[in-house]
C-alpha cells in the first residue's frame, strides 16, 4: 500500500526488561507517508531509514539547556540571516567594492544582534559575534572578487516548490522542498550557478560533503542536496527568466579559517548526476513503501533504548491525534 509510512516502536512486551541491551533497537509501524520531503532530509534516510523517520517524520531533535553560547546551528543561522538580508537587497548585492560590502555586512550583523541576541550577552556569545564578523569580512573579499569576474548575485533564499518539483516512482510520488541560499548569473557567459552557504569549521567541498568512497565506481551518496538543486534548476525563475537546466551547483564556504573562504563548484559529470537521481528514486520508493527494519546507526544500547522509548510514545500520540501534518523543512 503506497499510502503508508513507518514510525518506530519497541518490541512487544511480555519479557522482563533488565538492561538497555534487552530492549533492543526500535522497530517500525506503518503510518501515512509524507507528501513533501526537504532536500536535506535525504541525508538522514541515506544514513538510516529509521533515523529519517525519527528526525523528519516524528520531528525529534536533541535539546538541552546547557548551552552557554550559540550552538553551531545557531551560529550558522546568524551568518545565513545576515547574508540573506544582503542578497535580498538589490542595492547591497550590486555593490562591487570590498570596503562597501564589508560595511554593509557589519551593519546587518549589528542589526541581527540587536533584534535576535539577548542584551546583555554572555561573553562567549560576544566572542562568537566577532568570529562571525571575521567570517563575513572574508566573505566580502570573495564577493568583491566574484563581482570583478562578472558574477552577479541575482537572488537569495529561492524556494523549491514541491507542487512542481516531484520525484515520481512506481510506488507513488513525493514533492521536494528546499531553499537555495543564493543564485548567481554571469551575463557575458550566460551561466547560472546555485550556491549553498556552509559555515562548518572545516569547509568541506561538495564531493567530500556528499559522497564517501575512494574509487569513482565505489563512491556512495550520503547527501543529495546539490544534485537535487541541479535536477530541479529548470523549475526556477529569477525576474521572469527561467534558470538553465545545466546550472552549476556548489558551496560558498565560510570556514573557521578566513583564508579558506571560497566558492567550490561540484565537478560531477552526467554519470554522477544520474547515479544521484537513481539513489533519490530508491529512497523515495523505500519511504513510500516502508519497512520494519531496526534502527542501526545508534550503536550504544542505551541510545537505542532511549530512541525506542521516544518514538514509541510519539507514535502513540500521533495515533491519538490523527497526526497528518506535512513535514517541515
């Protein structure tokens, strides 16, 4: 039945529970499938289908109140929001001089701090704000260089429409959602590129971020974000102009080391992109079909046990409330 998906629960009772090992990993129960899936969610499924259901269907996330500073996700969001405001302002994104770009970013960062960061702030957060400023300064340098090379930032935070971006397989179909951080256009060469900002400290290029394996014919996809951007590029428009289906895709990296700030374009060929398409279709078919395989990525028994308890409770609540909410990004 294509109209089903699986949540996860502990094995049936009746046996004495004396240790986390005796609980075992959570197993699956069938529930209606999602109608939309975010481009970033495929990475969870490729890691473990059960993890995908926990994170993306049941919406479980790690949470605690121990943080004394911005966690990596919030630090990245801060930089993304500043660059989003820059990219959405026609006057700012057309700036060509590095000093002017830098000053604009500083103003946007200061505004973000005033609107979003508690005042007075912890000293650790103040340090992080200055670290973000350093990364934005490095971004300004690269942005000015790209303008000199003929590249224009023409749009920011462009959404994939799941009504038009569809993955169709014999088992059914799912809409794909997502937001592209920036779209650039080179007027002289008539080339497009779709870029995602990455603020991780190491600054991995697309190949290392998306695939594992040494030899080309042995590499496995662990993420599908950029191939999906490429797959649906021709569904996007900027100022009424349709984007080319052969658009470049890549990362604008803002790592901890300012000297490593750069744009990395994915070098995948037609065979690579076709294998990504096949992997996407396999994932969608499996998501629509469901399975009762156990969770495998949480190795420690106590982690598996806790995961089972959490998803069992959520599955029961989902059944009580008739939960049929569409997946959020």
